[in-house]
């Protein structure tokens, strides 16, 4: 089993479009959308949902006014400023789910019910199975939901004896990103040749190094600034990230999105289509992608 | 007045709008970059930083001489950050949410706390614009405390522009909470629309006034406009899909500076925000 995680640091560089294109080239794989905050891969893959499950991401404190004696201990103990007085109540948006108030309330006046923070799905797509999710609005624990969808993708790989998980990662370098890269074979960072793109690539590259995950880099919209694209390539090589190619700007990326297709399905022989295929081949040739990981 | 610039989807132009709005206002304005995982506003405003302060959170330290291995700390911790073995206690600082439960519950008073650095905040100026940004340390997961700390520096009587992270979960909520107005930046594509829908839901859940900026207008289709109309959310500005604008952005430039008519457009945008905000037209 191998897993490739597509990341970017900066959002909107083309992670999802590239993931969908790779799904086309791969003979046997499971798709995993780890951008549970703002999932988009389903818009290209049109998944047919086979299983739907609630995601119970944690607990939330609720004060029972009938039992509360207004001693104020909970408010004093809560480090997240989630409890207010007159009457004592918990702000669900601020509650961290630590349970300290629940455990220490002398009156047993605080309940701590499990809460449903989202949904996750196992679906069929035209290229194979897909595990995806939707985190509830304003919910926490996106990291835990990312870990869950990746775990479910692993189960499917084992069941179907497939070989590869393609994981569409979230932007940034925080909690959900860290949850999406542990135990992966490698990450592919999709950069863009702008000052922001260069800054964010550096941070996500450092993150991959921190967790000792081999990193590859490609540049999308490379012709927007050829000099900066060349600089990204140099920086990648200096940092031992394998540079796997660059994709010219192509309006067809948007057109494909509108048609709910991957760029390969609408323009396989276009410059961008050819560039994406080359990147896919280079990625799969990377030594890290030859290593079998235990499921 | 606090204006949060958010989006759902990443890369739609939050930073472009935040920095150009700040530049167009020019004075009595503070930019607060709360995208602490990947802060980019500084690349466009080139602030001079004068101060840097760490953002810390406490983590437990166990005194082995007092610990009786009763496991109460492990039981209260919902984050798996403490494991009590037969004669050893192991802590996992990166999993700790700093709730302090272990310290309070320990019957032997064997737990104290030491600071862990989550990231830092830098403060400075870009011309007459006050500037603040946060950085999450590589490998740390707790970005909301940094965002909340930045928000405490909002200045009364100033326009505080908050550049939010992408998404709709806890860090975004921390960057939008209590704002007088949320400006949602999107692009007219299916991905842009899908994530805008989530962002509008989040804003409505929080009961905040909001409006939409369509960036790269003309690149996709009209679905975002149709959605905005249906939801009753006003489209306040459109920035066209234009190679020159893309080039100015790519090089770290400001369109309001390089293409002067945009300064007027951002000022018009600000006037409309004032009218729609929870503070009303008298806000300054």
C-alpha cells in the first residue's frame, strides 16, 4: 500500500484538479478527500454515496440549570472562556471539549454529551472508491475527521487489494494538514509562481521535513512568471524536494471544473494535459512511492 | 470597526482584498493577518516590525517524586496527552490543549505547568498602516490561541482588517467572531461557489452581516451571482480576471497602487461595508 498526499500550503493552487487527473492515470486506487473543511473533490468525481456515517468528533459541556447552584467553579476552571454567568451557560463555539467542568462540578450539574460534528461517506466514482467527509459548520476536530477518512481509505485498500491512496490534502500547515500526512509515502506540493506561493511552499516543505515525509514539488500556472518558476525549482532542489514538473496556465482547468471532469478528460493532449501526465509519471517513479507501507 | 475577510476556499484573494483595502484607506487602519499557518499580507505591505512576542500555552510537567501513578490525570485528559505507565508518566505536548484538567485533578499536587511556544506575533507599521501578524510554529497544531491573541490587539476607533485563514472550522471562527462585518471573497467557479456556500452558512450561524467580493470575475460562470441573489447576500465588488492584475499580485504588488482606479473602488467598497455593518454609517 502506498499513499500520496497532495498539499500546497497556499490554497487554490490546484490540489484538487491535480488529484482528479491523477485518479484518471492510476489503474487501481482509492481516493481520499482530506480537505474536510472545504471539500471540493466530489465536484469533479460525482461520487455515488454507498455509505453515510455520522462523525462524532467530541463532547460538549451543557449546564443543567435545575442542578446548578451558581458556585462559579466551572467558570473559574474553564481556560477557554466558554462559560458565562447569569445564568451559567456554555458557549458551544468556545467549548474545547476538555470536560474539566463536567468532571469537577460539585453538583454533577454539567452534562457532557457526544456531539455530531459532521458526516463521512464511502462512495463509488468512475475511477474507483472514494472516502470523503463534510465537517459541520463552525465545528472543531477537523484533524480527527481527517485521520478517520484516511483510516477508512486504508480499510478499503486492504479489502480490495488495491495499491494506492490518493489523498487531496487541506491548505495550510496546521492541525488537519498534520493529520493528513502522517505515515504517507510522500507529499506532492503544488506551488504557484507568486510571492505568496513561494512563501507558503517554504512553510509546507518545512512541515514535511519536520515529520520526515519525502516531498515533491510541481508548479502550476508556471508561465505566469517563468523566472519565479525557475527560482522555485532551484529552491526545491536545494532543499532536496524532488522537482517533478510544471503546468502552464490553461483556461481548460476551469472549463473542466464546470463540466465536472478532470483536465485529462477534457484536454488530454493540451499542453497542460501533457504536463500533468509527465508529473504523474515522475511522481510514481520517486523512490518513496516504491516503498510498501503497512496498512 | 472590525472587518473579517474570509472565503471558505483558499487562494480566492482574501489577502489581495485585505491588503488593498488597508492601502486604500491609508490611515487609521490596522491590518491583522490571522492566517497564521500561511500569513501573506506582509509580502504586499512590506511592514517594518518593531516587536515580536511568543504565544505560549502551558503544558503539564510531572514531579516524579510526588506522583503515585494513580492515573487520574490520564483519565481526565480527553486529548490523549498523558499516559501513565506502571512507574512512569509520559506526556505528549503536541496533543495537549492546555485545559489544565490534569493539574487540578492531581491529588498529590505533582503536576505543574511549563510554557510551550505555539507561535509568535509580530507588530509593526507599513507607512501609516498598523500591522500585526501571527505565525504558527512548524509542527504545532493549535492555531486558534494565536488568532485570539492577535484579535485582542484590535484598536478602538480604527478600522481593523482581519485576514482570515481558509476553511470553516475553528481557526476561521476565531478570526470572524465578533466582527462587525465579514467580507467573503470567492471566485466564479464550482469550487469557489461550493466553498462560498459553506462560508455563508458559517457567517449566518454566527449571525454576522456579510457581503461578497467576486475575484477573477469572468473566468467561470454566473452561478455565484445567482446564488448570492437567492441567499440575499450582496455582491459588493468584482475584480476582473485579468493577466495584468494577476501579474501585479504575483510580484507582491498592490492593484490599488499600480492601477489607481482600484483605490477608488476599494474606498467605495468600504463605504458600502460601513452601511451594511453592525455599527452603521457612523463607523470610522
